[in-house]
């Protein structure tokens, strides 16, 4: 799994690509969110468009990231969910917990 | 003709990085049996969850303890067995991940996902120790030739 972070319009965009699964991808996601928070980011957008597989550990990391960002007064939102990621969030009723956007411009605008 | 002997049998040390190897091998076997892409994805997630639980909760990530995975075809069912060498666990203690108080917990969704993606899950203990998780999935038009 590869993960990149960049900044646009005051928002930190975290873009994991590949598998967010136990032992590898979940740890990388946790570190990326932690680094963003430590750097002062409070508006975080996770772009899941390049994610091929996510398991319960990956979902758990998204939930942990959401809680960590919220506890610091920030917002964590999701964008570009592949259908299988949407499905797995729906099964555990987490789709209603996250604010989900269909495209990047709409997601960025939602922070302002 | 039904195949009753395992088509795949693979053992790994208890390391999470080995899960990909199991998934590749089982996915290839399921593709040859005629399972479509979507079904293979979800069965693959269920197997990942079962093996991750065996490594984490069963074998407590002891790399000297093995996890064995078998894939067998009986009739029109794919049957996957995941066996660890751990102390076992009480299924009654597993919490409902949909309960409002659990919704934002980072853990506890693996068994729920397995139940959703497979037709049937069964847990049993071996007399010599360890837990056996048996996952069953019906495959329409299965190819056993």
C-alpha cells in the first residue's frame, strides 16, 4: 500500500492506494493521520479512490482516525469511495457516521 | 463429480504479511472453480478476517505457531477451514458491532463481516488445542473438472 498526503484549500488530503488491511495498510493510514494532526491539520480528507481492498482493521483505522480528528476539534471526511468500500461501510452502518463526498471539488468546498 | 479432498492446503507462520499469500492462492483456486470477481472479493475478505483472527487472537502472533488453511469442494459448496494453535475463545463474548455503544470502536467487526460474506460459519475446538473456523459458500455452476 502506498499513501500520499498533500494540501489543497486548507485541507490535508490523505490518499491511500492499494490495500488497507491488517498489519500493513492500517498502520500506514494511522501514521499518516497522526502526522497530519501533529502538523496542525484539522481538516482532513481521506481520498479512497485508489483503495482496492479494505478489511475490518482498515475500517477500524478509519473509525479511529475519525475519532482522533473529532476529539481535536477537526473534521475527517471521505471522498471517492469505490463501491466495495461503500458496501463494507454500509454493512456495519458506518456510512452514516462519516461525511462522504462523490468528488474532490465538492468535498473540498464542504470544509469552507 | 464432487471433490472431497482439499484442493488447497497451506500453512503459514503467524505473521500478518503472510495473509496476502493465502489470499492469492485461494483466489486462484476459486477463479478456476468459476467464482465470479465480486464473490471472490468478498470470500477473500472473509478468509482474510478468519486468518487475521487466527494469528491475532488464536496464536497471539507467535511466529512459531502455524495457521493452516484448507479449501475443499463438496457438492456445490466451497468449504474453507482455518485452524490455529491457540487457546480458543468464547464466541459469546464477541460484541455486536452494530450496537450504538460499539459503533465507533476500532475493533470487533471481523466475525460480523465473515457472517455477512459467507453462507455459514462454524467454530469448533480441536482436542489437541486450537480453534477451527469453517466457512461455507455456495458456488453456482461450480467447475470441478
